[in-house]
């Protein structure tokens, strides 16, 4: 899985990230939380 910050730094990734944040912030938060938990982080 690509690193989240690399995806955000990438132009297309940043655009997609922005669209997700604007369109459905709660869903994005859940997705990010799930990804981080899968990678072993605690939130």
C-alpha cells in the first residue's frame, strides 16, 4: 500500500484527496482510520 503522504504529495493523489475531503469527510476519516489501524497504528 502506498504511503498516505506520498499519495497526497502526488498531484493526482492530492486532487483525489481534496475531492474526498470535500465530498465526504466522515467517510474519508473512516477510511484513513481503517488504513492506519491495518498498518499497526493506534488512533
